[in-house]
C-alpha cells in the first residue's frame, strides 16, 4: 500500500480491477449480442410468423443486449466508482469479505442471468422459426418442460445478484457513517 493520503488498500485495488475487467468483458459481450440479435432476427421471415408473434420471438434477444450493458457493465462501473468516491469522502475501509460479496457474488450471478436471457431468447426464436406459433407451447418447452429447474435457476441467479449487491451496498452505506481515522 502506498503512503499517499488517498492510497487504496490492496483488496480495494483488486476488487476495482476485477470490476473493470468484468465491465470490459460484458461490454464486448453486449456488443456481440447486439450483432447476434440483428443477424438472428433477420432469419425469421415475416411470412413465418405474424407481426405480433415476430416481435415476441425476437424481443428476448433484443433485451439481452441492454441487460448485458446495464447489469454487466454499468453496475460494476458504478460500484467501482462508489468504492473510490466513498474512500475520498472519508468513508471507512470496507472489509475484504464485503468486497468478495460483490466480486464473487454479484458478478457471477449477473453473468448467469444474462446467459439465461440469451438461452431463452434463442429458445423462443428458434421454436418460432421451426414453425411453432403457440407461445404457450414454446414456454412449456423451455428447459425441456422442467418448470422447477427453470424457477430454481432464475431464483438462484436473481437472489445471488441481489444478495451480492445488497451486502456490498449496505457495507458501503455503513462505511460512510463512520469517519476514517486520520
């Protein structure tokens, strides 16, 4: 650790590097998913599906692009910035374990969430391209019709994201209540 007044603890620097790398990777993924959406949606001919069904078939893939940017890039960048700003504002140091909740809790579950969205987007699109025009049937076939698996994976991903981010945000809030020792 540097002896300058605003030097970051080693676990802060490590967490910020992890957050930045993750944000960069997810930005690239978001850009790629935007291209995949454009190219995949072109493959669904308007004659294969009525306009409303076509929108439903491609909407899931369209949402992946935005969610990857927000959940995977903007939130981690905001949390890295919040770490720096809290230290500069005199907040006390967060424990390494609190930062682990962010980097080893939120980040992996955010990736799982985006991958689940990608899987669902392609599931719907491909089923409609194969001629299934009943969205209820497409939905029933999701995850091979295993509804408990579907609900379990979505619950795990969202609770994991919320838990990791929640522990970090509460820790950050508490650090701002205590003045850092001079």
